[in-house]
C-alpha cells in the first residue's frame, strides 16, 4: 500500500472495541469508521470514542472508498464471508481468530488474496503475547539450543457465552494453541492426528455433532524433525482458564505456569527457576506502548469477557495493530499472512475430522503451505 496513514474500519464492537483507542493513537492509523448491527451500541461506542463514520450495514461500509482496511471482530461463523467480501471490495483485512470454519473457506481466502494482491492477517493474540515474545527472544539468542518438542493448551469454559459456541468442536477454535507452536520455529504443519476424549452434555451435541469434551492433537511439522501436541476444551471440563505453551530445548526449556498470575518456569538442564516475564512495549511506537498493560472496552472502562478471562491476552493487542498497520505502510507481508493463517486454522479443522475418525492422519492441503521447502532448523 505504501501510504503513511491507513484508514481503518472496525467491524463488530464487542471484543473489537478493545482496539479502537490503539488505532486512534497509532502514528500510521486513522480510526476512520465503525460497524455494528445494533444502532444503539454503535452510537454508544461512536460517541465514547468520537468516531463520526458509523455503519449498521457491512455492505454499505465496504462501498465507502475512504476505507483502506477492515478489522473484523464478529462471530466466528461470519469471518470467512466477511473477509471475502472485504477483499473483493478492495479492502485489506485483519480478522480475529479463527480464519474460517472450513478448509474450503480458508482456500477461498488464500485465493482471493492472490487474485487481488491485498493483505490478509489473522489477529492471533498468543503469538504477540509477552510470554511468546520472551521465549522467542530466548530462542533467537540461542539460549534454548535446539528445540526438541512443543506443547500448548487452551482450556476455557464457554458456558454462558453466545449460543453459537454451544457444542462447538474444541479444535475448531484452536489457533491460540496451534499458533505458538508453529510460529516459534517458523514452521508449517504437514499432517495431524487427533483423539477426542470424554463427552459433553447431551443437549450440546446436536448443533455440531461433536461429542468430545477434550480433543488432543499431534502435529507433524513439514521438512522438520519436530512435532507438537495441542489440547483444547470448551465444555464440561473443570479447569481454570488457560492459554499456554511449553517449549523443550536442548539447553533450556520453558513451561507455562499451571495457575494464572503465578510465575512461569525456565529449566536450565535439570534445574528449574521461576521467571517473571518482562513486558515488550519497547518494540512498539511510543504512542501505543501503554496498551500492553491496559485495555479499554468502552467509555466507562469496561472490558470484554475474553480479555478478562485471557488476563489481557498477554499485552498482545497493540503488537497486533502495529504488525498489521506497519505491514500495510511498508507494503510487506504481515505475520501470519493468508497462507500461514490457513495452515494454523486448518490444523484445528482437520484435527477435529481426525478425532471423528479415531485419530486418522490428515494432511494439510497444498494451499496452506509456502513455496519454501528448506528444512526448519530448530
């Protein structure tokens, strides 16, 4: 794109409102428009943040020639359709996770990006969290040595959330645990095998036909000797909220705390030590550094439930905004781009298919793989 100011439109003002003040203060963004079907909610948020351009109709928003990019924060079933509409309308896309709910939808988005030359970024929080940035720094400095194995989990009780969550296959919302294990070694998933375990309440099963309380997936990395394991649960499993990842290296290993707000652990050889994960606001423009430790949901300072449960998503929101905006300004690919987002998302989709078939190995489709075939040197 290569322009200094990017006109951003945010679509969906529940979780999406968290990002409004960040775009407003980013030096290369103009928080241009907001879109919400509920007009009262739209005006409440618009008034609170002083945003003049307001839309209740997404299609009308896309007709606005001043909109450069949309940031989609709507229910997951709408992500693919709205992303495709935006790309075909000439808009760049940032979309909250997951990219889509089917492999075919992921393929269509990847193809649309190729056809239009526009930018797509899946806004995966964990790979911009302070915990991930801490481990990434250790890895790039050589402190971990060779990565030998990665493990991640995302366990969250979704009772009381909007109805479309009820009975959702656990792996259909797996990007928070798949993302970090692929992003750290800059790897791609080649194939997966997943097992389902336990059973959710009978009245939750019919909506998606998924009976499992927990799904656990093994991921084989492409052109690498590495594998990873990810675990996901949504209902009927007693566990404090946890988005976590562990990394086992030849020199040092990192293990996420078992209890929220306690210190993580670094093992040096066989010696464990608790570590306080530093903040990484210094990687951001000065104007948005404060948002790694604070969030704003609406004019009264309320915060969205996912932000509260996720303990602020590891300070990731300003990093996500900066990655998207700076990529557009520089005319480069963001991370994760469309292909990388498809690889991460399709791991979960295919993992559930594998679980429904007793652990059958499922290969990632070619459109989710880059053209680079060099081995990963983890």
